[in-house]
C-alpha cells in the first residue's frame, strides 16, 4: 500500500514539511479577533509599498492601491445600502476588481458569495442564496442571463476586467 495514503491530515499535518523552521510557534500564536480584511489591511499598510500586492497583465499594483480600492468599493457598497450580514453575489474571475469587492464586503461585514462559475446555469441559480445585489464581470453575462433575470436582484453591478489590464507589450 502507498504510504502517502496512510495520513490522517488533521492529525499528522504532512504539509508542514514545506513550512519554514519555527512554524510551530507561529501557528500556536493566537490570531487577533478582527475581520480578515482588517488583518490584511494592517499587513499591507505595514509594508509601505516596498512590494507589489498584485501583478496583473504586466501591471504592478501597489499595496496602498489595493487598500485604496477596497475602501472605495466599501463606500460604493454602503451607498447601495449593503450592510453587515447582507449577502452579495460576486461573479468574476481572479482579476483585481474581484479581490477589491471581496475584501470590501468583508470590511463592512457583508458576505460575498462566489458561485462556481463552471457549474451549469441551473446550479448557479441555486447558489444565489438571499443576495439582492450581484457584482458581475461583463464577460460572463451570457452564462448568467437566467440567474440575473431573477427578481431577487435589486441591482447588478457590471465590472470590466479591462480596466486593470495594462497595454499589450
């Protein structure tokens, strides 16, 4: 029998062989009781823009820019009436605006639901929960037309992925 199949991952934690020495101490430290965004924001700002936060199509997006965009999207969401505990649906690939919207929702206490975009149209519709607002990458409108036509949505915000793309080389 293959030895790799004998692991009980929650007990033996075989993935730790890839961790840096001293990982046990770091993992045993109690994490602060804050939202994921608050934790991330503190780390991003502490860096002082010495590193990129995102590299996307040749663009180097600084950490302060990510913080700025997340705050902007959070203000937009609040202006739309989204508040803590609300659910929003986010249909987008891994592009900067998706990250901004995801963290902005977390920042204000809303829940961002990201359905599996490879699902059949019927399954996507079933995963919308009680969301009243959807954030949608324009390139997905054809696949989402039935789900977005549902009367549960008060607003559908269209996001353009090309906004974050750089010029071709």
